[in-house]
C-alpha cells in the first residue's frame, strides 16, 4: 500500500499543484495584459496630434486584439495567426501616422507593445503547454487498477468473515476520492473554457469590459 501511495497519490497531488500554479500565473499575465493594453489606449487618446477618427480607429484595433485573445483562449486554439495580424495592424497604424506621433512617443508605444507581446505569449504558452500527457495517463491507469489491489488488502485487514459490504464501501469510497481529485486536476488544466466553476472569467480582462 505504501508503494501504491507513492506511485499514485504523489503524482496526482503534483499535477493538481502544477495546474493550480499555472492558473495563478495565467491570472497574473492576464492582469498585466489588460493593464498594458489600457495604457496603450490612454497613450493614443492623449495624443493631441491624432484626429478623432484615428483615435477611434486605433481603439477598435486594440479591442480586436483583446477580443481575439479571449476568443482564442476560450476555444483552446493553438493558432495565433489572426491575433498576430491584429497586433501587426496596430504597428501599421503607428507607421501610417508617423507625422502625428513623434519619435519619442514611438519608443514608448513600442515598449508598451513589447510588454503586450510578452503577456500574450505567456498566456498562450500556459494555454498550450499543460501537464505532460504521459503523467496524466500514468495517474489514470493506477486509479483504474487501484481497486483490484486495494480490495484484497482490505479483506485481509478486516477479515474474510466480516460483511463483504464493508470492503465494497471502503474501496468504492477510496476510488471516489481518487476520481474526484483527478477530475479537479482536469478542470484546473483548462481554466479558460468556461466549463468549470473555477474557470477564469476572461470577460473581466477585456479592454472594454
């Protein structure tokens, strides 16, 4: 039983802890994302040389970046072509309006865009690279074979003359606990899809929430 505990409980707890840490890091990066994209929006709005039409245009571009990131996370997609295109459009806007944006302002904008890229890439990496599949499969296999190993141990402990329902109850209850822990880990593994009670509320991190 000690070997079973080492082979199954330790990896299961390890994967739950790893999933929870990734969820917390995702919240941190999403907060940085919203702070950065709002700072960009304020920077463009405060530029008196830009026309009102240009300010509306760049605001819509930033909203597209925000919405497409949330859409990508909710769908668990690994494709970033559309999101990259939206960010490139912000860069093109800066280049097209070079007369209204000074060189010093461009440096500040590009620094904010660098921070924006970093937060997007960090969140994307968390979304794509999860708990190793081999480790999850390893835990699941041991959960399935656990009753066949645990039942004889319980019978030996309580004695074969005792009511068989005692053994059934102990084994089923233990299996229920293990399956519940595995399901909790599996839900934490996908914190962006809005299918679990503990999923991240992505709409709270949009620029236009």
